[in-house]
């Protein structure tokens, strides 16, 4: 028997055993703004690419070994196959699907939705720890963030959390407010009255830092003063802002927070 095989298996086992703690640390770092903002923007994408390659490698090796075991003894490593398949789907297939969507998706028209309301997956395709509270619209860094409706600014500050630079606009008398996250700059102040389509800030990556290519503005719609009373803003969006258009005043309607 080749004496180097046990050593190779031991080394591979150590890589696998270190992979899970590394994945956990990467996840914690990516969801902690105080960590994410201090690391290079390509750090987590590079870690994800390496992790995805390792997952494919070890899943392929598991398939080969299971095929050999089946030919020799008529059995398979069911648990290893299941774990490998699940890891491949969540850490390789879904992220690659998002990448292809960005590359091959249509250009122009309404802003592209990266993450919808209530989604369990983030813009990069990885699972989220909780359901998404708003809608993420893709936009280039520095692009204008627009007020989705007439209102009054009640918050314009650094939230010191995943939202980053946050702007909150109250829309009286409808009892709603819109929240805009991750701005790189703010163009409004607390107490200021803004008009629909007015520039209130610029797209950025503050807070939970988006990966290159996934920059966006997070739009959240809350009813009343309860921060947990969130609604899907998409059904209220009537299109891109048009300065010549007349919008209903008897109910709250929204326009996209980015230019089309």
C-alpha cells in the first residue's frame, strides 16, 4: 500500500476540518460592519471563491470514492453525498446563478432587484440569517439616491450597524416612512422637506459592505412607528420618477429610488 495515501487523506481531512470554522468566521466578518469596513473589498469574494473551489473538489472526490465503494461493496456514503450536495448548492450553485444574472441580465429600464422583500438569500446568493426587510436595487457607487415620495426627513446619520448611512423619510398623512441604507453620502438634513425624485444621497457600501458588482440601495417601507411593521414596497412602486407625471395624493405611491 502507498504510504503517502494516509498522509494525503490526513492533510485533506485537516483542510476540511478547518474549512467550517473559516466559513463561520468569514460569515461573521461579512455581517459585522466594524469588520467588513476595515478589510479590502475583494477579501470576502476571494474567500468565497476559494471556498467554492474546495467544496467542488471535495464533493467530486466524494462522488469518485462513492462510485468505487459501490462497485466493490455495493454501498454508498449517503451522508457524505448529501452534505456535499447541500454545500455545493448553497456555496457554489446559488452564488454562480447570481453572478450569471448580473452578467447576462438586461441593461437599462427599471433598476434591477438584487434581493426582494422577505427573501432568505442575499444579493450574492448566500443564505441570510433572517428574512430581508426591504428591497435591494442595484446601482453604481455614487449614483443618485432619489426620494421615493414627498415627505419629511426624520433621520440622516450613520446608523453604526448593517444599514450604514441611513436616511428616513416620513410620508404624511399616509402613516408610512421609507428607509434608505448603505449610502456613501447624504444630501439632506433632519427636518428638511423633500419632493419625490429629489436627490437625497448617493449609492455606497456603508454598513454591510456589498461585494464589487453587487452595490445597491436598500429601500424599506415601514407603517407607523413600529420598526417591525414592514411591508413590501414593490406593489406601491408605479415606475421611474417623471417630473412631468401627476401622482395620486389619496394614497402612498412610490417611484424607484434610482434613476432609470
